[in-house]
C-alpha cells in the first residue's frame, strides 16, 4: 500500500510543482516582455520625434532655396522677355524702313 501510494504521490507531486514553477516563470517572462515593449515604444517615439524635427528643418531649408531659385528664374525670364520685346521693336522698325 505504501509503495503504491508513493508510486502515485511522488510523480503527481512532481507534476504539480512543475506546473506551479512554470506559471511563475511565465508571469515573470510576461512582465519582462511588457517592460521591453514599453522601453522600445519610448525609444521609437524619441527617434520619430528627432526624425520629424530634422525633416522639418530640411523642408524649411529646401523651401527657402526653392523660393530663391524661383525668384532668380522669374527675374531671368523677365529679362529675356524684355530683350525679346526690344528685338521685336527693332525688327518692326527695320521692316518699316525698307
């Protein structure tokens, strides 16, 4: 009887202790994973903020440069239009003189 009891009791006790230990380990692992997720979320948010700031600065810089180029191009186009107008006037005078 004692041998049968020990044959059933010891493996059952071992299984129950294993289940309890696994539940403890599982809870610790879950807590650790949650902690790592929170840290990663914080780091990613920080990186996103830095990138947004850098992109904003580059956009401002490019807007300024594009604005300057547009102004120069507009001035050059107006100068070409003025010269074409002068040429058209000269050409019409020469045609009238003939």
